[in-house]
C-alpha cells in the first residue's frame, strides 16, 4: 500500500552495489538520481495527500488510493523485472509477476488498513501511514538481503487477503464488562 519507500531503498542499495546492481541492464535507470528524486517527489505528494485525508484515509477505492495502487503496480513491475535482469534472466516475466505481487500486497494491506482506520481516532489513523511505511521498508530490506523472504511475504499477503475477506466486519467478542 505504501509503494514509494521500497524503490528508494532498492535504488539506493543498487547505486552502491549493495545487494543489488542494476548497472548493465536495461533497468539501470532505477538507480539513477533522476529516478530516485522522482520517486521521492511522489512519496512526498502521497504523504501530503495522506495528511490531507486522501490516500487510504477512506475506502481503498478512493481516487488517491487508486493512484497509490497504480504507482505500486508500475514500481512493482519495474523492480521485479530489474531483479530478474540483474540475475541475467529474461526480464519480461518480472513485469507480469511484479504487477501481480504489487496488486496482491496492495489488496491485502489496503483492506486491513482501511478497516483499522475506521476503528481508530484521527491521531491513531495517522500513525498507520508510519507503520505501513516502516513495514514496507523492513520487508523490502529483508527481501533484498535474503531473497527467499520475498516468497514468504507473498504467502503472508495471500493469507492476509483470504483472512480479511472471510473475516468481514465481524465484531470482536472478546472482553466483556462484568456487572
């Protein structure tokens, strides 16, 4: 759901040849200053929309959230394809798989955070953005350092999506006040 910080991390690491190296591939622009500045600008805009009550504040189908999802799909496709190209493999399957992975992650997390925002006060809802960014960065860093964790994340997103869809809006029937 927060697609802009992981590409910044990946681009910065690739720029320093730490865990990634897109140089010599057709995706070397992902580590260029211009691309990283552009993604940073998009992250600032998304943060501004979020602070204004846009992106993700309401339904996962509001216009700002849909723009965020589109950014996630494009960046997911580029990063997956670049990681395949870096390994001297055919990169076009990464475009398809990257879109699929980004859509899965967005769908799973957007539904979860939309429900959580409805239940929280305004101040708590604003913290969800910080949590989402932190989770996205940690997950991206872990997947770069140890690539099989990316597959674990896909499985976790699938389980989260299934659980969120089947759980619906059930009320929590936990603690009750005894009289």
